[in-house]
C-alpha cells in the first residue's frame, strides 16, 4: 500500500491504518510527515549466538533492532548439540523476534548428529524452523540436511559456494533458500564460463526457491548482481549475514544493505518488499508479519529516505554511488518503542575477497 495514512497501534497489534485517524486518545503520537512508514524489516541471515563466545556472532538488538530489523533468522550458528544452550540464552534474552536454523554437522566431524536427532530438535523448539548447509561442510552433510529439513516442512538454507551451483540447486525445493547468491568468491558462481546464468538458476526461481543476498564478508559482489539483472534475474530477499567480520564494513547493517541494492537498480518499493513481506513469507509468517494491516503484529519502522551522493562498497571493495539512503529513525517492535543501544561501527577489518585473477586493477 502507498500514500499517506495514520497507523494506530493497540497493545502488540496494529489496530487501524487509515487517513485521518483521531489521535486525541493516543498515548503517544509519532509524526512521520515526509518519512516512509514500513513494516519492521525481516533479515533472513544473521548470527547472534553470542553466549557461546568467540566468532562470529553479534548482539542482535544493538545491530539489527536498532536499525529497523524486528525479525531475524539465525543462519545455522548453533550445531544441534549447542541449540538448547542457544535457545536458553540468546534467543530468550533478545528483543528481535528470532527464528533459527541449525547447522547440519559433518557425519565424520567432531560433533556429529543423526538426521533423527535434528528432526527431534525441530520438533521440540518453535523457534527452530530448518537446517543450514554451510560451505565448510563436506558434501555428505547435504543429503542429511535435506532429510532433516524435510521433517515437518522445514527450510533448507544452502550457501551458494557450498558445492558446484547446479548440483546444489538440484537439492533445493520450493520454499528453500539459497544465500550468498550473488557472491564472487571461490569457484562456483551462478554463471557458466560464458557468463550466462545457468538455466538451473531460472528453474529454481520458477519452482519457488528464494534467492537471498546474504551479503556477509564474501557473499555479495555488485558485478555478479548487475550481470544477473542484465539477464533479467533479481534477488528474492535482501539479508545481511551480519557478523563480526563485516559489521564494521562493508555490510554495516540492514538499511545500508537495502540502500546498496537501490544503488544498482532496484526500486525503493522492491527493496522494501524484499526486506519485509517476502522474507516473512519465507519464514511462513506472512499472516502476521511483514505487512502493515490491522491485526498484524505492530512491527513498524519510520525512516527518512535521504537524497544525495552515497558511496557503497561490496566484498571486493568495488564501489557504486547511490542517490538514496534509507535511515530508520523510529523502530517499534510488538507495539513497543525501541530505545536501547545502537551499534557504532569501528574501523573496517574486512579484506576484499576474490579468487586469484578475478580483480583486474587498472594500476
Ligand atoms: Zn552466515
């Protein structure tokens, strides 16, 4: 929906969305004149198991909620044996609405799990909605991840550099998620050696696989997405893969990632959809999240869309200039105003990541 309107919130829900609502009885009125009012952002790729200690997690309230992300999916930070601890600690103490995937361990690795054990976990925790196949894993973990995820209609998320692309896509069913889709690392991009998108990529979109950004420290290159868009292919969802290795750049946060997509040709409307209703659908929560409608959860973000010259960086440290920047100013989650901490980035630690010979410097 577009155009001016007032949004009334009662308790945790949206009560009404209409022009000219009577605000005389309201406890709080937020003036959004000249701003955009959107549903809370839904980030399909974060890492927030901080109580385990060590890399890669970051605290979601100060790095996600403070930037408009009211719902997030932890993409397999915890293994099956760690999941109960993760649930008791970070999932309980975080204000961001967290869903999660468990990482399917290698069958011959140090902390293996059977398919049955993972299915039992998915059965026991409402927050656990599927399985992640991580690029560091050996291929035998993929059929196991598939089988475990299939239990109860769970999601399988695979990293786009986890295996040769066509082989990987073959394992993904409708509703599954390919993340880091537009990467430029390692040897398995979405194009054949002539630079054409594999037919299997189009086929995957056709059958309902989500092509997710998952920016991260290795997962997003402008030129990969530009080359895809020239061939008519856009991402389905925008996500950050926010972790310690990219929070000081080049990712920073969700609205920066969204603004970056606008710098290479997506419209504001597309970017909002790819960060709200579409990822809400991927989480099977589209009947209560991702839309500003009466009866939906009151996750609401008021943002300024700044105009100017903004420079954005990808994982290869290539630059693009955008003319718009989404800056969230007010974040409401389940009807509550967020007033907590907001992360301030430090010096960028990320080094550009590309295979040998990929970057052709002019100098
Ligand atoms: Zn990740």
